[in-house]
């Protein structure tokens, strides 16, 4: 089964809602409709931008999709500052990143919490983009395959095969995020292949073949083609380069197999 590539722009804590509208308009204008047949494109803005992005995408009937960068494992209640799955679902979010390394490192998110968040997203019909990835020391010790395999297994714990089929996995080596140091396509493919192998072992070939595995970490228009050409890399989770409309559009067009618009 051919997996349609997904390019998701993780804006992190950048752009207010007015800037968000400007960037979405720029992408919508620059990326002709025909590309969406070959690539799914999503933007993941900060929470405060989502309503504006939703309104624009709905009003102009754009093919872009959107989502959030995190969600609470709870549906509602006394959780000051948190945002729930039902809130994101009501805003029409298609995706939510879960377990991004910045949340694991800065907010101390454990695999157990990440697993609860994956379940919360699925419960409300939002596709979780489950992020895994090793720190530099782990790679240097040669333990990156085992580390990412464990994060994957723990993140998906307790899910049925059909639920796993609805998840997107993103391999983001921590040492490649925001550093300009992109993993080579061979390094990224090694891990993405191993993650798919784990999915196959745990949930069967059908699930492993259907699930999209993205690569993230300093992806740009200059390296995306080589990355998505690898057998087990089905798109990209893009940080810095997703904040530049022209660069992100180029990157999406290349992930679709080109030509540049
Ligand atoms: O963390 C990332 C996407 O989630 C990657 O960020 P950069 O593309 O800025 O390295």
C-alpha cells in the first residue's frame, strides 16, 4: 500500500494569530491545489492561533489541514493552563503532536503521560503524531534503535491494532532539532525502518504498512527530497522551515515529488 506523504509544520511557540493568518494565506496562495493529491499538508500553530486558522481554512475551503502541539490527557476539570482533546476536536483539529522532545525535556513528560495523551487524542478523533527520538549521548553509545523502539512501545501501550493504524509516528533525533544538523537519509531510514519493524512485530504487517512514519530535525527544501525518497520515511515534521511561507511551500511541493510551483 502506498502511503501518502504528510508534511506537518510545527510552529512551536512562534507567531501570534494575525501572523498565523498571514502565513496560512501565503502557503495557500503559493501551493496550487494539485499538489494536495500527492501530499497532505498540515500546520500546527500555537493554541491561541487555532481559531483564526480554522476560520480562514473553512471560509476559503483550503485543502490545508491543521492541528495542535499538545493536549491534556484529561477531558475537562481543574487543570489550570491545559487544553483538552474535546476543545481541539471542536476547533476541527486533525492532528496533535504528542511527546515532542521539547515537552519531554522542558516539561518532564514521561512515556506514561505521552501514552495517556495518545489515547486522549484518539478518543476525540484527532490523529496523534507520536514523537520519538534519541539524545546525542544515546546515539553515540549506539543505543538509538533500542531507545526509540522503547519510546514507541510505551507510547502505544494498551492500544488495539486498529487504533495504532490511526497514529502517525515522527522520528526526531534530539541532536538534529533546530541545530541545522540533519540526520543523513541513511541514518533516518535506519530508525524509521526499525520503528516500522516494531509496529509489524507488535501489531502485524497490515498496520505497519499503513502507518506513516515521518522524519523531523532540520528538514528544509534542500534535504527533504532525499529524506522522503527513503522507503520508510513518509514525510516530515518541520520546525524552523515551516515559519517561512516560501520555503515551506517549496518543501511541500518537493515532498509531493515536485515540480516546484
Ligand atoms: O522539532 C522539530 C519539529 O517538530 C524540528 O525542528 P527544526 O526543523 O527547527 O529542526
